[in-house]
């Protein structure tokens, strides 16, 4: 690895994160790089965790968020314009390295153009080619100088394709304690320590809220009728999401369900819960790392679903189940994610004590398997790519 002294003249590192999950990944990576390159310029597109590391975002991260195959169509020209403008800027400035933080639909295309222009490119994290759209490996080979992956089984996949790769562990495994303090989380949220609490996580994107909210809150209503002692909390990613969630609840006629909405605090909300109803995605891995029973659910535009349901390579979509290679927790998708089905599945997660204990042990084992110093190991890989790019 290049030393800080050797790399002292390297001052320009470009990064793009298009969603808050990528901002989390990149923010931690930048914290590791900052220790090696205290005066480096970090810039591109990013969110609050990246900005906390002195990152300069040329566009707000909120302008990048889009979901689904058909939902992107109305915004294609806008996003393509941003990609082209950033490409031209970076080719003119020639940063020491470009790092795409997840967001593969945008970043892989940008990386291909930058790599062709002689700029080293990295991608963090690897697209889930092991789950669906495996043909993207050809594009990755053309686009990416070095891949950073967060699951140990991914290294062999990229090495076989000839893509340099480093497993850095999953940053969430470092952020989330091995033994979470449920009582402290409840005190922080002002909740009774002996309460029966369900956390609802219908998603942070507006599209996810649109399709998941009514089913999630409908399930809460049925569970509340079954056990009046249950309390429901739901972390909201921002004011827009909070307002839209309330609007959707009113439109579904479910405003009589008492739900405490939180400003962010998703980790505290998970930690405080007895069980979690969660939209598929990174949040399901967070729930597993907090060792909580869960039901994974997801709904989307029907046209998108009809295409995507035929594109998967394995029977699971939830990260905990994919890592376990079995259905550790229920997955209810699209029309199967009815309020009635969600409520029934959640009831078992709440009341089956042996199942809860077995899950906690499996999730603890999973946590250990993902635990590495991702900031330092990721920074080491970036520094090596930079050094290799400077070597004739």
C-alpha cells in the first residue's frame, strides 16, 4: 500500500452515491481515506455522511433517487444530463480515482467512460450479479478497475471474471453492536421497557412508500386488533417521506392506527423492537445485525414486478436469507404482501420463542462473518489503485 507521504500530492478523489445506503458506504470509506490523505479533495455526488467528511456534492443526492424499471423513464433525460455533465467535468479534472458507491445503473456507465479516458475506477459495492442480471459482469469488466465487495462469497465471482477485487467486510457489521441494548434504545425513544413494540419500515424512497405503506399499516391494524398492547413505531427518512406516509395512511382510511413516527433514528427503532416489518433491501440486513425477528415484504409497480420476477437466479430476495441460503425469515412479495398475510407472519415472529432464539444465534453468526475494518481495508485498496495509476 502507498504511504501517506508517497500519496501526499494526490488531492482529488471523485465519488458518486445516488442513495442514502451508498452514502453510508462511501462516508465510512472516506473516513478511512481521510486518515491517509488529510488534505484530499473529495467531490462528486453524495449525502450527509459523505459531507461530514468534507465532501463537496455538485448535485443533491435527493435528485438521484429513483426506483423500478418503469419509474425511471420520466427522469431518464434529467439523470443522463447529470451523468454527462459530471463525466465532462471529471475527464477535464482527471481525479486520481473515481469511486462509484453502489447505484450501478448510473455509476457503471459513468465508470466505463472515465476508465476509457484513463481515470482509474472503483465500484463499492459489487452489484448483485449473483442474484439477478448476471450478464452485467461484462459491463463491469469494461467499467471497473477494482471492485470492493461486502460479502465474502463475492470475491471468487469477480476473480473468475478477471476483475481485481477486495473483500472489505460490511460497514454495517461495525456500526451495529454485536449485543444491542434494547432497553437503552427504548429509553432513548421514550418507550416503556416492557412494551410490545413492532417497528414498521416500508422504505425510505417515495416509490417504496407509495406501494408498501397501505399494506404495512393495514397489517398493523390487524395486529393491534389481536393484541391491544402492541405499539408501533416507524422511522421516516425525512419530512417529505413523513408527509407522504401520513397522506397515504389517510387515503387508505387507516388513520385510526396509532403509529409513532420518528425523525430518522432507524437503528434505534430497530433496536427497540420486538419484531420488524421491513421492506426488502439493506434495511433487512440491518434488522438481522440487530438480531431481531422480521418479515420481509415488498410491493412495486405491476409492470416492473412482471419483468423483475422472472430475472432472479435464486429463491430469496432478502439479504439475511441470501446469506443464510435458506428462508430464515418470511418473504412476502407483491400481491402476497397483503395486510392479512403480513399480520399473520408477524404474529409468529412475535410469539414463537424458540424461533426467536434460533434466529438470534443465526444472526450473531452472520454478524461475525461480515465483521472487518471496512474503512481501513477499503482505504488500503483505494490507495493501492491510486499508486498503481501513478506508476508508469
